């Protein structure tokens, strides 16, 4: 648990009353539990069903086809049914791996913050199986209810146990059936488990609704920003200037003294870093991937990968970045753009670097123009791919930008930067509020399922 989460949990403890009496749980990172609770290994109150190993060949001529869940289907708190696969196997094996209503599913590995995540299976798909990288924990009747089990496994306490006992590598961790069976489970009576689950379902739903409203507000602000940018880079800042037909039906009129130019024709340098995936190392030169490139900025926290200094020249043989070069993502996601703000970086696949000609396009203006609705619409039209949209290098010359004179480009860029800072400040404030709500949600669940607060008589 982080210091922030601990502080949030202390606030939750002050809002809700504690239990009348506590005792030592005997588990270091659990601490004290209510006096009438027990701590038992999970195997004492549940059965564990491991999953089907894929790729096995069967000799039987009579096989049945069944749906089965893969790791991607088991998300944090819900089952994703977007892409449920099928497998053929003997019927006797099918019954061995079939999920039952009330099973709690958990993936055996993943990112640290996702290890221990659980969700309750409610027969969303009939006769569904699960693969071997998913555990199905089956609560024993009259000992443990599925909702309480799921909440506890996914709580800060559950994550702390699975992370501390996991096999770890880089940013990933994995557990096994032995560790899961030995999970020291804080156990109130069944009716109390039910009361805690009802309370948490009500409170987390309330928090989730608040978060959803704030996320929608961020979306509206981002739409507003895009609309402001699109108007500025296609109509200018002065509404009184004479206009002319752009020749593009859906673009309409543009200022009379502006041009429309093919973007790549006015690029002095273009470097496409598609090719062999570079070898990653624990430390070295920061590798900027498509995941790091947001809409308008480089996020150095979202993904941290490094390449060796010895291989840097080979990786960057197509050209070195300079401050204010434009980075453009060709796929996953398509069309995110940012300016280079430091030169001690390497660039990964799915990233193209542009250096515009200074007499045609000013970098900051080009950045916001590529963020605009009209440029992003071009990308959507030219994109290919079913699962992840991307753009081929051969299509890049078909992209065009509306081009004001350089002094106007600079004025528009400065005006939009002020608007971006204004909107960005509001978005940042809302994002901080969302973070606090998420921390409150996490702390509330952890406090309730470990007995730090008594919610049995809370009105819901």
C-alpha cells in the first residue's frame, strides 16, 4: 500500500466506526482483525480449478466444441465477451474445465497492479471453459460467498500478498496454484460477508458514477479543444479576412491568402523507424514507443523501456531527433503527434519523425494542425487494418495541411498554446479528482474486507 493509499484509508477509518474488539491476525501485512473473525488458508474454504492447456491433440473421433476464456477476457472486475474463442475436445474433458456459476476468476500473471484481480463468473456464456493461465476459485457453500472472495482477492491486501509471493520479472509478476491455495484469507461469517459485499457494491457504484461523470467532462473538454484548434488552423484568428473556396467539399472556405500544401512535400527530413525490434535493456537510452506519444506531448511515465548505448547508432541509423521535430504514430494508436523535447532518446517502430521546412511549416503550428479534426479525418479515410487501424508509408504523400503564412502560423500556435494550457489545467484538476476517487475506492474496499471498519449497520 502506498503512503497516499494509507492516508486515504485513515480518512475512511475516521468516517466509519471500527469493530468493538480486535486481535492479532498473525499475518504481518494484514495486522489486526475483528475479534470474532478467523484467518484461514483459501484452500480451507474453496476449491481451485486449474484451466485447459491449449494445443493438445486428441485421438478421439467424437469431439465437442466449447467456448473458452483467455487471459484477455478476464478484466479487473468484469468479463470481456468481445472475443470469446472456441476449442474442440472430448466431452469428458469439457466437463473437467467447465466454469460454474459463482466461480471467481483470476489470471495467474500480468502487471503488478493487476495481479490478484478477480471477477465473479455468472454464466455469461453457457458451457464455457477456461485456459490454464486462468484460475477458477470455487467458494465452499456456507463458508464463503463469491462476491466477498472477489473483493478480497482484488483488494490492496490481496494484491500485496500475491505481489510479495509472486515470481517477478521487469514490470510483470505471476503466481501459482500453491500460492493461491495458501492465501491467508480474513474470514467473517457468511451473513457478515454478505453485508460487506452489499455495502461495497453500493459505495463503489456511487464512486464509479462520479468518476464516469468526470471522465465525460474530460472528453467534452478535449472535444472543445479539438474544435478550437480545427477552427483556428482552417479559418484563422481574424474573422474579418476575405475567404475563398478551399476546393475541399467538407473543409469549406479558408482565408483568401492561405494555401493547401501536401505535407510530406514540405518536409526536409522524414525518418521511419519500422524494422527490427531493438533489444531492451534495464537501463540506457530511453526508447520512445507509440505508447509514449500522446496527443500533443510525450508521456515518459506510461511506458519505460531502454536500449543499449552501444546499439544506439544502429537503431537510429535513419536519423537522429532534434528539438521540435514532430513524432507521429502510424498504428496503435494511429495519428498521435508530439514534438521532440529532448534529444537523448531512441525511437521505436510505429513512429515516424518529421522535420518540416522552416519556410513552409512552423513546428508548433504543424503539431496543432496535425491534431485538428480535418487532419485526423484524413488519417481515418486512408487507414487500413481490422483490429488496429494504421497507415502505410505509401499513403503519407496523400496527406495535406492548410498553410497560412509563417507569421500567422506563429500567432495561431501561440494562441492555441494559451487555450491548451487553460483547458489542460482544468483537465489536470479533474484528473487529480478522479485519482483521489480511485484511491478512496481502493482504500474503502481494503478497509471493509480486512475488518478495519465495521459496515454491518451502514444504511445502503
